[in-house]
């Protein structure tokens, strides 16, 4: 079996169960593919061959003894590098954490380990998950496996590219404003941001705590569901964790009934979200999927949500405010790298300032400055307070939407994978990438992105589905219908390809 990595996670699990393959063989195939492709794609910042092979060997031995194992035990997985892994370097793609080896596991990582999924490595991201192209990694950008001259989206471009290039079937991402869903669209993968609180944030390096959510990245919906099943559930270590039964999302999909599942469901399209500036093909493919949903018996409801127009500016007040507070802990005193100014007896403040100046990249500095400005006495009420009030209005509007509809849908992002060398007039233009994904974070709603076709350049487009809080099961149900409905329009990422253009070496990039 030379093409082991072509298998989905659930196919790998089945092959393991039936004794057609060992976990060691799967992990070796994953590591070989990483070794072959990572120099050009740069999806991984760290690879843990030793740890992954040790877990694989353990799984193989237990299986040989007939021990009861988790169904996905032995299937290789990758973890976004802003999620801490005990004993394995975790940098959040920032120089300020370069070389930091966490003393503990994030809860999601502990759950992967408990289910015995070998963790092959840590994936690249925009520094501290701030960005939409993985261009702001201090360790060089990740390349999109569909076209190495294009970005894979961000911030979770590493996880998305690793899955799209068949280095791993599964990866974890984090989504604060779209960082799982937007890269999913740009790489033709499936990305899910579950309901806020469904998945523990303990050990996920905070960007904006009230918006952050960890979630699965995969090449199909069933694999994503299987991964969500492993990591979801109450965690006493996270005060915002939902303490309630979750149920199996995989089971939901398996019993949903495919495309018939949407019969009679009310699927909303929000006028204000559709007014954004989508690429022609993104819009056309969205309209085609809508027509397919309607043909399958869904009722399409067109609604107006005036407050949604303010989701974008609201997010860009709340996110920097929370980020500037969260990032205050990175001072060179307690974590990671310390830069000491070259002068006699520098003060603690001078060391902190010098460390931050050298350790943080330009986008992180920009957001910290925005955040501290928003939070300044004198500005607080006008900016941060206003944003919080707006957030409440948006939530209320969305509550009304879910009285009239079961889910709402939109294109996931404005455009397909963009070239690295594109012209961006201002940071705001780049920020607009997430205009469709942000509302779900502001309201804590479960949302996912699933491929629905390709554009004129052969690049993947996607549809986003958003459900009411805690309705993750409904989200998966609708998505499983869509997956079936669009199957003929979708092109899977290519497996064999010439990924030969080398990515810049880890230290070539501009880290400052
Ligand atoms: N691209 C968005 C931002 O830069 C979202 C980031 C995220 O979801 N982590 O803020």
C-alpha cells in the first residue's frame, strides 16, 4: 500500500481494525509525506517523529493483545501550533515563544492522547492566529497545495494545507473570526467551529477569549465529526465550557439520511451578508448550492439583519482589546525568549519593551496598539463599550433569525486562494476576508465550511453553514446533505503533484 495517505481518517481506522495496516505504517507514511512535501509547503513548524511512532507502536501492541481501543486510535493527527503540547515546542508562530516547550497539554491534546491518536507535529499559523493568509508567521508562510504561489488562508493555513496535501487526514485548528473556516475554503477542506464552549479552550493560547474556539479540520465531514467527538465535552479547567451532554456528531451524520435530511428545513440567506463583494464564481457556486438545497426540499428564506453590517467593525474593536490584554503575559520574564537591551543595568520595563519589540511581528504589534487604544480610559466607553453593545444587538438579531430559520448559509469567504504577491491597499482590505465568518464568533454559534465547487482557476469555493447555539448536530445534518448534493461539483485536492518550489527556510522570514 503506497498510497496510504490517500485514505480518509475513518478509512484508516477501518483498515487498522481489520488488520490491513498498522498504526506504525500509517505514521511512517505520514512522516515520509511530510518530509517530502513540507520543504515546499511549510505546513509544519515542528515534527514529532519519535512521539508519534511511540504512540503508534503502543496502539499496535494493544491491538495485537486484543485490547479495547478508541475507533480512531492509531490515526495520525496534526495540531495547530497555538495549542500547547507537553514536551513539544509550541510557538504560536511567534519569535517570542521560539523554543518554548510547554510543561502541560491542552485539554484537546490530552483527549487526542487518551484516544491514542499519534500527534505527528505542530502546524504553521499567522503569528498568534492574527491573519487570514498564514503570511504573518514568523517562520515563513505556508503555501497552498493547490498552487504554491497562493496563500492557504489563515490563520490556520498550516493545518488546512497539511490536510489538503494528504500529510495527515486530520488536524486541529482554532477559530476566532474564521481561522478554521476560511482556510478550509481556500484549501478545499472541511473546517468546523463548534458552538462556543463545546470544546475546551484550556491550553489554547488565547487570542480573544470570548471569540476563540478550537475545532476540527479534515477532508470530509465524517472525519471532522469523528475528530469533534474526540475533543468535545465539558472541561472543568475552562470556565466557559458547556456542562451538558454533547452526543456523537459522527452518529448524527450516519443517521441523517444524506440529502433528504434538509427536506422541510428552513435555510436562511441574509441579505446584508450577500451584499459583500464576493468573487463572481464564489457567488455563482453559492447560488447553485442554494438551488440544489431547494431542489432537495429545503425552504430558502431571504432575511434582513441590519446589525450584521456592523459585525466586522465590532469584531475589530473586541478582538484587539482582548488580544492586547491576553498578550500582556508575553514579556520575556515569564515565558519564551528574552531580549535584553545592550546597556548597563536595564530596568525590568526596558527588558519587557525590548523583548516585545524584537519578539512580536508587525501584525501583532498593530493589534496590540489598536487594542490598548480601544481600552484607554477616555476611549473605553466610546469604542470598547460601544462594540459590546453592538455585539448584543447582533446576537439579538441572530436570535430573531433562528426563530424564522433553522440555519443560515453564505459563501465562506469573499474570494478563493489569493496570490502571495497581491496588492492590499490597507490592513482593513485583508481583514475583510473574514466578513462572512465573524458573526458566528460574536454570537458563539456553531459554523462550518464545506467545499461546493471550483472557480475558473480550478481553485476551491465553499459554503458556510451556521446554526443556533448548541445546535451542532443540526449543523452537521445540513452539511452532510450539502456534501452529498454538491459531490459532483467538488474537486478533491490533488494527491500526486509536483510541490517542488522550496518554501523559505525557517529563519529567512522577516520576524520583526
Ligand atoms: N483572520 C481573522 C483575524 O485576523 C481571524 C483570526 C482567527 O480566527 N484566529 O483576526
